[in-house]
C-alpha cells in the first residue's frame, strides 16, 4: 500500500515538475493560444515525460500492479479537467492534450515497465 502511494506521488511529481520547468524554458504560455509548432513540440516532449512518469510509478510499485498507474493517469486527467472548468475563457489546449494524449501515455509507460520486468 505504501509503495502504491509513493508510486503515485513520485509519478505525479515528475510529471508536474516537467510541466513547471518546460513552459518557461520553451517560452510558451500554456494559457494562451499557441502556434502549431509550439503544440507539436509540447506534445513530443510532454509525451516523453508522461511515459517516464508511468515508468517511474511502475518501478516504485515493483510488482505487476497497474492500479497505481491507472490512478496516476486518472489523477492527471482529472486535474486537467478541473483546470478547464476553473479557468473559463482561457485557451485550454494543454489540458486537452493532457486528457487525451498524456494521461493514456502515463498508463502505457507503466505497462511498458511491467512488460519487460523480470
């Protein structure tokens, strides 16, 4: 149980830390409409971060238990959905990307780790 909670916390921290660092470094304002190149670049780098986040969670869990990874992916999608509701009138392309692309990739990152685990 403790490993599951730690897996969720560490996976979420990695994902969030990536987002906090990525947008200022890339000089992209996530609340503003973005150009196509910014969206594609963000999708590529965020996808890698989502896969790593799921992999980290699966690594911490150790046993083949997808429940913490599913919870992590759901938590990430839920926070993005709440962000859309809480900030009406702003651009929400990053939240939609998180819900429909990144949250599933968190799951696949964890599943990938379990697939090649001995």
